[in-house]
C-alpha cells in the first residue's frame, strides 16, 4: 500500500515486479499482485515488454478497480498529466 506515489509521465516501471524496489513515482506500485501474472513473478523483467499483472487501486471518488500494470500510465493522476506515448522504459 502506497499513499504518495507522486507519478511522473517520465517515470519508468521497476523491473522487479514482485515487490518494486525503486522508490520513484509509478515504480513504487507496479507490483504484479493480481491479474494474469507469471508464477513466480519476475524480479528482473525487461521493461521494454508489456507489463504483466495488475494492482487494486482506490480512487478519490471512493470506487476501486483492478488496474493492469501497463495501464498505470493511462490514468489521469493529476490535472497536468499527459498520457505518455510510448510508455517510459
């Protein structure tokens, strides 16, 4: 659980999808906990590939949803958020 992600459109994913060892932006939460994920979850995933797995997220309007790790960059995290294309690697 992480309450202060401080996402940045340039933030790359963490290659460790089992626990996220980086302490920057979206890499803090790209942990393959749910969804279609490999077993065991990779700790050295090539981030140029499509990310596997999903997380559960709670939103300000009080709803929650399962979000695919690849889709984390498509959410509008704040007013000035611009969806990056392609996703940072």
